[in-house]
C-alpha cells in the first residue's frame, strides 16, 4: 500500500513536470462512440460523462474558449488533430498557421468530409461524425484559399506523427 502510493505520487509529480508550460491538461483519449450511418448518437448525459467540462461547453453548448488559453494555440508539432468528442480526424498540422488570434488556426480541414459548416451569424464549423461544435471559419486566411478555420483547442486532441 505504502509503495503503491509512493509510486502514484512520483507519477503525479512527473505528470506535473511534463505539463509545465501547458495552460490546460490534455484532453484524455477516449474510445470513439458507436455510430449509426456514420453519426455518433449519444445522449446529453453520455456526452457529459465522456467530455471534460470545457470540452462539453465547446462541443455540445457551442461556447468558445478564452483566446490564448488553449493547449494548441502555439502548438506546431507534426501530427493530426482529432475530435475530442469522437476521435474523427479533423485537421492536420500541415495546414496549421499562426493567425495571432489566440486560437488554433487552419487553412483547411484534413479532409472535406471531416467537417461541415453551418451559417448563422457566423459560419460555424462542426464535426461531421458527432455534430460537435469546433469553432468558426472566416474569409481572412492566407492565400491561396483565403480561409481561416478558427478552432477551439478544447474541441481537439492532438496525435503526434510517428
Ligand atoms: Zn466529433
């Protein structure tokens, strides 16, 4: 018992050290939800149980994380960004750029079928598999496409390239 709690304490200390410089803890990896016709169909209670409070607020309640607070704002490692709700591959580091807006920004999705957009007052970006709210797309991105997908870090989970 004593040994186990010591090992746990060391693990926690190492995790804290490894987390230095990160403003928020990583979104935990979760198994993808079951899908029907390619769509994740979970109840509100199931989403609440799966997601961190912040990820729930963004993905299910369409809220926006504070600028410059997200884990992936200044993150440029090679890899892919998956949906924090359903594991769908949404964006690639190849299309990430520094927009200096305080949110992770991409010029295009990893694949056109990964996401869809919905126009209200702004053009919202949603995950095609779970309908999770990811952020918005604006027409002020760099050439040639001219688009800026402004995405909440809390809606994403990064997976490094091998
Ligand atoms: Zn999703």
